[in-house]
C-alpha cells in the first residue's frame, strides 16, 4: 500500500541491566526511587517513580521523558525485560527493581532500544486499544490477539522435579485412573457430580513432586494424541499469582467469584496483564488457556492445584466453585488438588454431596536413604557412628528431610560425618528442621503437644498434628499396620533443647542417648530406654487414674490381669530414676519406690530383675511394684519356665515385705513360643509388642538391631534399615 496511507509506528524494548536501588538517586522520605536509562541516540536520562509503581506506570514514565522521540510508540506496547538481550519479559506482578551500581558506585543505567516498523493504520488503532477503558469484550479481543501473536504463553511447569517420585506407584495409578474416568464421564454420580481427587500429606512429603510429575509425565502418558493437557498452579507461600487470586476477589461485588479469580490466576501464569485479566470470566480464561495449550474443542485440561489449603477460610468455597465448573464442562476439565490435610478435603463430601477420592502420601520406606544417599559418605559414616544412624532413622522416610535437610546439615556442620558429637548432631537436627519448615512448632506448642502425645489415658486427637503438618505415617505390610508418628526429628529437636529444664524432655533425651549406643554392652544401654520411657509415660498421666493393663499394653498377658485402678506418684525431681548398688537393702529400695522413683540396680547382678517400677492402688493406697526384666538378645531366650522361675525368686524380697508385685519381661527377637500358661501371672512383651509399645518415640535403633522375624514380616524396612545393612551397603560402596 502507498506509504501515505500508513502511519509509522515503533515498538520499543526496554532492557534492564541488573537494576538495584541507587541510594544516591532515591528519596528516603518521599517514597520514590530514581532509575537511570539510556535511549538509543540520546543522552542518559532518568525517571523518578513511586516505590510501589508497577511495570505499566514505569512504561508511561519512560514515554513521557521523550514525547517527541517516542511519539509514534504506544506506551502500553513497551516490552520490559530483565536484562539487556534477555528474551524473557519481566512479570508485571513484581515490583520494579532498582539500579545496580558499578565498582565506583555509579548507578548502572538500563537501556531502551526500539525498531522502526511500518504498520497499517487499522493495526495502529488496535495497538492503542489497551489504553482505552477496558470492558469484558475489549479485554477478550485483546487477549485473543495476544494469543495469535504469541504474546502469551501456556503456563510453564516448575523447574526441577525431573525424576519420578520414589515409591509413588499407587498414587500415580490413582491419578491416571481418575483422569481417564473423568474424560470418559464414567465416574460421575447420579447427580451429575464428578468425584474430587485430593492429594494430602504433611509438609515435605512430596505433594508438589507428585503433582508436577502428574502434569509433566502422567498426563502425557495417557494419550498418544494431544487431546489432554495439564497445567500446574500453586497457592504456596502467597506468591504473586496467589495475590492475583486474592485481588480479584476484592473487586466490588466479586467476593464470591472464586472460579473467576482462579481464571485470573491462570491468566497471570500465561502473562496476561492484570487490568486485562480481571475483566475476563472463568470461561474466557479457560478458553484462552486451551488455545495456548493447543487443545481442540473436545480436549481436556487437567489442572493440578497445589497447596489450596493456603487459602485458609476461602479454601472450601474455592473448592466448591471449581468443582462446579468441572461438573459443568462434562469431562473437558479436571482438577487434582493438594492439601496438607485430608480431613479438609473430605469435608467436600458433606459440603457438596460429592464423593472424595483420598490420596494420602505416606512416608517413603524407612530405608530409602540408602537409595538416595548411595555413593555418598553418609552410608559408611552411618555404619560407623550410631548417632548418625539414629539421625537417618529419625528422618523416617520424609523426602524433604533426606533430599534437602541432610545437605543443609552438612553445610551447618561440615565435619558432621567424621565427628558426630552430641552438639554436632543437635545442630544438624536444627538445620534439617529449619530446612523442612518444621520450626514453626514453637516451644510453647511442643510443651503442650508432647505430654498429650504420650498420654495413654486421654488419647490425643492426632488430627491436630496432621493439621499442623507434624504427623508422619509409616506404612507396614498391611494398611492396618500403618504407624502414625509425631515427626521424630521435631520431637528430638525439642527434647534436646529442653532436657535440662523439663522432666519429660530429660527422660526422652536419656532414652534417645541410650538408643545411640553400639558395642558389646548395647543390651544394657537398650534397657535404659525402657525405664526412661516408663518415666515419660508416668509424667504424661501425672495425677490420673489408669489400669496396669493400660500402662503395660501387650497381647501376651492374661485377659483377667491388670484391671485394678492405680496411679503413679511423680516426685518433684527432674530425674525419676534412681540407682542403688543392688536390691539387698530392701528398706532403702522401698523408700524410693514409695516416693514414686523407678529403682535400677547398678550391679545388674540380680537374677531376673533389671529395675523396679512403682504404682499405687487407688482403693487401698498400697504399693504395687513391677519387677522388670529385659531380654534384649540376638537369639531366642532360654526356657520361659526358667525365666519365670528366676523372676519369682528375685521378687522374694518384695514379698517378704508384703508388697504386691508382678513380673514384666521385655524381649526382642522371636519370642513367639510363649505358652499362655507362662504369662498367667505376669506381663510379657515379644518383639512385636515392644515395637507397638515404644513406637511413640519414633523408630529406634533398638527396633532395627534387635529384630525378630514376626516384626520384620510386618515392617520389612526395619531389617534393611539396621546398622548391619549399613555395613553391607558401605562395603559394596568401597
């Protein structure tokens, strides 16, 4: 066309060169900052803008500095870049960066470059549409043109997470089965509602990795043709896109438009300008996303929505609105949500009447660290140092603890693997707890939670720990064998810091210290776990009435035994355990027992008894004593008849004083041959009973090192996680 029928327009690209604040050019009182720039062919200039300015206001400020030079350039079409030559546009939701300074302190300018182009007058008119008052229709047309021109892009998947999550095959199967059923519309209820799929689990358990894997791998695997595509969105941490969602809801009259707000968040991920996207409804936003993904009318968009629980009180209405959109689109839209709490996701069943498909992620197998740390110095060090072995067990198969926490521990304690002292291990635990964001569990919170966790009279509602992201689930051979634990790293972290001031923390620390011992006398150290653990249980039910059967919980006890109600006296001393030379001076021993102390013989010479544990009968006020024997051996015990006989003989001193007493035997390995007649008048713990009794401490080295066949059958990872397994792996590595 003739040149005189056209207008000359220019596009300008603004390149930032690592812009940071120039203190010399910024007002400290006026709330403004000054940025230097150089326009092609002009002397350096500068713009002064409000510190809260966004990218659009910066564009107008630049344009106004050179009204003649940029007369043919629409300020709305300026493109802002992070640095000179970078092809990635700056996110308009972020604040304006500040000028950096060179070595001499001179502010580094950013650069403006423009290219002259010849545009048709009609196109020139369209270029300035964005400056006109926006309506839903003009915003839609603007975005459609941006899609065609390549201005906007489909939401990018997060970087990293390139490897498939370990041991998540069942979760992967659930996700793919769900998406297939949605596309085929075979899982709709009679009311036309699709079920909701929710992925849940504690912090760092791998929810994000699972969702990203779903978007990056599981969805593409479903179809050979491009008829289903995935996007990933997250509300984590209240980032820029979450702010778009919240700002959308603050528009007058839009407080309940949660679906539209999600659409605006989706558009922000595509690069659509804030003022434009907020004029669009959900249908238009989803249509734009479908176009950018290259989907036809029959294709399905699968939205993996992470950390929706960060919306707090807005979570439930947002879920209701989004699932209603999914119902409306009849298989062309699917959601997979992630929330730290499965119970919140389950509430949708009541709130909307739709079925909820749970997908709670448990911890990885306890010994997964051998896979993740293979080829590193951790394996050999764990075989050599029991404290490091205990630290790895305390990670309890928690992915973030192992993948991110352990490297953070080495940064904090560089010599940790060669010299894992008690202080070094404490610093390492602190580093892992901080890296995993468990440190929001305050001392006041833990001082309340820990006694409740060990209270066997008024059982704790573990939902509280789940809500606070501190409940970790370790799977067994069968679903009913799953073990819920107060995250052991968090528990040990609190214990170590409070053990000098808090009696319960003191005894827990003593139990953990006793567990981190290896050598020929390890059996005696493991015995200390038991009397310190009994002290913890006493403190947890201080002042409460309970039965002996509820204290010593085991399947190997006569059904009629232990029904009498008792209490446990708790001395004021921090340490509830006292040592005596031996049990020959029974009057001295009884003096301690009547005060509520557990009495341990230093001689370990008594036949059949390691320590004595006192209780008080509620009805009569008389003393009742448990005479405890520990048989932590690597083979089956001798004849149970002989053991019983020795214990009865050992209790003769108490009976001479007319003290009611009964035997308690803690065992490990396969003590599964106990005849019921043997334990008719006593309490016996096999290796499986012992694990169930002490599991609230977390998984101990005691459980791995003194392992019987029955327990290994239920929790196969216990054998693989033992120090012997560490030696095998270390030997292979060498």
